[in-house]
C-alpha cells in the first residue's frame, strides 16, 4: 500500500531587470531556490524510489526538480534596413540524482534500489548533481514593408552551440561489497 503523504519545501527568490529602448529590449531573470521533498511526492506510480519504507523521513532532501540557480535572458535588437536580431538564453544548475547500490538488496526489504553505505552511513537521496543546462538560441529576421502589410522572413537556430544538456541521469551504481 502506498500513501501519498508527502512533504515538500520550496524557498527561493527571483530578480528581474527589464530594459526597453527604441532599438532594443533586454529582459534578464535570475532565480535562486532551494527545493526539498520526500521522495514519495515525486516518484511515478510504477516504481518505488525510497530506500527504506520504515524510514521515509530520511528521504527528505533535494527534490528531483531542484535547480538552485536559473538565469534567463531575452534580447531583441532592431538594426537598420528592417533587420531584427533576437536571442534567448537559459542557464541552469544541474538537477540532482541518487546513487544506487546496484542490484543488491542491502536492507532486505525486497527492493533493489538501495543507496550505497559508506562507513555505516547511507548516502542521502539526490546527493549528486547532473551537469548544468545551457541553451542559447538566435533569430535573425528581415521585415519587408508592402502596401497591404508587412512580410517577415526569419532564420532561427536553437541550441546554437550544440550543448548536450542531459537533464536526467539514472545510471550511477556501485556494486555493494
């Protein structure tokens, strides 16, 4: 039997800077946050992610969706001859993941999702971090003014620098000894 009796805590602040001028617009946003939860709040209905059903309180740690630092920028610039250049950028800290003890059932609860134990202490849930996320996209647009309106032709590229941006990692395991 699974009970949906989770607990979560979100603390954070967001700052914004918006600059509007005749030829350009700049929007900058930064969020610093702390996002904690019990694992049973986030897991899917098909799997058990906690290590010890008898100690759910030990699962309270970083949330699966915790990104402590997020920076977003949008820039639009109007050039002469009807050309517009725009860029959107997002940079974020990596999300956490949990180390597992391989396929060994360390606490004999019938589940093979136990976390490694080092010097008698079990690793906390979501103790490790993925690499950060980075996306820079660019758009160039040419406007043609006609008698009956305006026609715009644009070229866009997403993830301009081809960053890998792995947002979830599930493969870290260490065989228990």
